[in-house]
């Protein structure tokens, strides 16, 4: 009887560990979606002096998490997990605030879908990035709350990496910013459970305008 209990426990532990590792793989910086090529308008904000040190970067990212595109992406991941993927994808594309934002989510989503098909033999179609992630998580039977937290952490990590090259910002300061925002990622992931289109909102106008102005910059390091 004890042996059976231990075997069951080992199976549960192994399954949960595999799920966590799969999610971290899907949202790892080395997962080939090309995230490193996008600054989400950060390049313009840094050039204009709105972001100039670790504190101003943290404030900018905090607002994206709670009031802007990061929060919207978290909602879209959960909408996809619980609802109609095609409709959610259309909403997500319509919600993109600029041409570069649309290109960013479309191209990363396409790369994500292609990789998932090649690695796991799962056909997702052509979806924008948060919708593709939500659909993959639903298909694989993974935890959407943990996925959302990891998605947000990856979002923040990518922009911190961009800021480290552009501000410039030291590696230690970059890690401190990520640590400071971890509780926000967890809280938003919990709040977004069961989210619907009614939960979509964004009022980070500075970020949206920076992304729009980036489209016309003469010299650019990033694609957005």
C-alpha cells in the first residue's frame, strides 16, 4: 500500500514538474519568437529621456503591467484559454495600438505557432502572440495562471534586456527591476483568471505614442 502511494506521488510530482518545465520552455528567452528584436516602443521612450535609470524603467514597466499592453496580453491569454480562439485573435489584432505593435504581436505569434508545430506536432494556425500562447496552453492542458505569470515575467525580462543596451543599464540593476516586479506578475495572473473581453483596457498613452513615433525614427536598433 505504501509502495502504491509513493508511486502515485511520484507520478503527480513528475507530471507537475514536466508541466512547469514545458511552460518555462515555451516562454524562455531562447524560444525562437524573435522577442529580442522588439523594444515595444521603449527605444523611443529612452531616446526622449522618459526612461533614464532603473527607477524610471521600473515605473514604466509597472504601468504596462497594470494599465497597458502587458495587462491586455494577460487578459488575452486567459480569454483564449476559456473561449473562442478565432474571435479572441481578431479582438487582439484590433486592440493593437499601432502598426508596429500589430507587427510585433503578429510576427512573434507566427514564429511561436511554427515552433510549437515543429516541436510538439500541434497545429495552432496563425495567431498573434498572446492568443497563440493561450491556445498552446489549453491544447497541452497546462496551468493558465502559471502561464500568465511566466508570460508577464518574460515580457518584463525582454524589455529590461532592451533597456540594458539602450539606457545603458547595468545587469545588476536590470535584475533588481525584475525582482521588484515579480509580485505584480503574480497578482495580475491571479486577477486575470476567467477574464473576458470586458476586462480589456489600456491607458498607457505614453507607451502607445512612443510605439507610434518609433515607426518614423530615422535610425533604429529595434523593430518596434
